[in-house]
C-alpha cells in the first residue's frame, strides 16, 4: 500500500491499546509501520535499482524484527532529545524552589466550587516499558507486509531464501475506503475531546481506543470482502469462456472503492485478452476487436534487451511482463542515441499487463506507463541507455 495507509494503520495500532501500556507506543507503531519502505532510498541510484530492491529484503519476515528495532531506536533517540539535560545529568536532583505547574493546577482544582469537576486532572508521566514498546512496533511492522501482500504489486516475504513474488491482488494500492475509516478513527476522538473541554468535563487521558479498533476491524472486514469478490470474479471469467483459445493462465486486478469491479487478464498460446468484470451483476465484458493483444515477436534486439540490467530486473518482477521491439522510436525519458549515420538502433519496451488498464475515470493512459521501462539497443547488441517511467538509469 502507499505510505498514508501504512502510517494511519500504525497510528490505530498504537491507539488500540498499546498506548495504555507504555509511553510512545503510538509513535513506535507509526515508525515501524513505514520503516520497511526505507528501501525507496535505492531510487537515488536510479529507477532500475529502485525496482530491483523495492519490496526486497526490508519486506520480509526476516526483516520484521529489525524494522521494529529501528523504530525502537528512533523512539529512544527522540526520548533522549526531549528529556531535559539537567534530568539526564542529575536524575536525583532536588525539585526547583518554585511550585511545580501540576501542583498549581491541583491547587486550583481543589479550590473549584462544589459540584463542578475540574477541566483537567493531575497526570503523571507514563513509564516507558520496552517490552510493550517493542511488541507494538513488531505488530505494526508485520501489518506492513500483510497490507502490501493484498495488492497486485506483491512482495517477497521469504527472500532471500525464496525469491518468489506473492500478491493477493484483491485490494487496490491506494484505497479511499481505508482512508475514510482511519480518518474517522483519528478525527472523531479529537472532536469529542474539544466538546468535552467546552463543557468542562474531566479530560480523558486515553481517548479513541474504540474508534481505533473499529478502523482496524473495518480494514480486515474490507479485505475479506474483497477477497471473496475476487474469488467470485475468477469463477465468473472461467465460466464465461472469454477467449477463443484455451486459457493458459488468468489474473484479476482490482479497482479502487468499488469491490465489485475487476479487470481480468487472460493468456493463450497466441495472444493476451482482457475483460471487464462486475461481480454484482455477474457480467463479463470483452470485445475481441479491442481487448486482444497478440504476443510480440522476439527479435535479436529483444533478446539483447533481456540481458541488460533493466531486462533482468523487470522480468524477475513482472509476472505479466510483455517485451516489444518498437523500432527506432525515442522515448521521453531519455534522448535518442547519438550515433554515426548508418548504425541501426531500436527501442525495446518492457511493460506489465497487471497495470495496463485505466483504473480512474479521468485517466487517459494506463498505469503501465509509470511502471514501464525502455532500453536502446544499437547494432542488435549494444545497450545505449535504460529508463523507467520518466527517469533514466544513470
């Protein structure tokens, strides 16, 4: 999933009860929820390196305890920076001669008129329990892997022992329904807290636990619902017999918001075919004149491109990868090769059919353009440049 969902999930995990056990539980959960995506820093080395390492070793069961430990280290550092220097240097120092602010608040509360409760109550610093803190980070880091598995990009949870990609393909990578759930869980308790202050009610120290549990339960419920609709959609496509040839394999890709709308991909010996599936109505629509793409021919340039860094990385990741020889056609991401006249060159394109559909109403091009890659091949063998999306590999 995208970072917003991960961060909000971590916040709800912390507020679901861990924050009652230890200080900084919510902070640790939020940091651990996003720690695995530190692998995007590989993007500084170029888009191909980012594709190679994204959802790699940091998105494995082996790395979950490490990611939780990194979050713990960040919390410890934050606590050390926040704690006053004099407290770190002289922990047993005598209290200051002036009345403590909390003592003044307590005195004012004691002098409040009879029948009225004070707006605030004395609060003591919550202790930091490292065991509970680590557990909250561990749960949050594990949920990162679970959420990433639900979408069609996938991840390799058993890497490096097993390099296989796993993808549930039933949840869209950016799901507005989840955003709404998390917004309610975090915003409503804040509004209720403001109302309590206006009425002079006693301030509750831990607010929003029920709403956080509601959001997490709603996330699990939505995932189960979409998983069931995904299975029903696969059954519908199998029964519809969309393709004119025997189907070798099939996939179903999600749309955002609507759990009944799906994009089907079918592969036969000679072509790929797509279909629009609606599990609510039970319809499967596919036009053979528009939705059929014949498999491209392998050329020497295609074979040479498969041996490049981009080719090896892309074919390892792209479970529905299509490689095409476009001819001498420059792409926007990089300038055409500057060659002497007479030297032939060609552009080889890598794309993945899992993202080759318009999933937003106002979208003009498929998402495959963002996750597509190109290689310039000169004389049928020499690589003259690689690029992905709008970035060139340095």
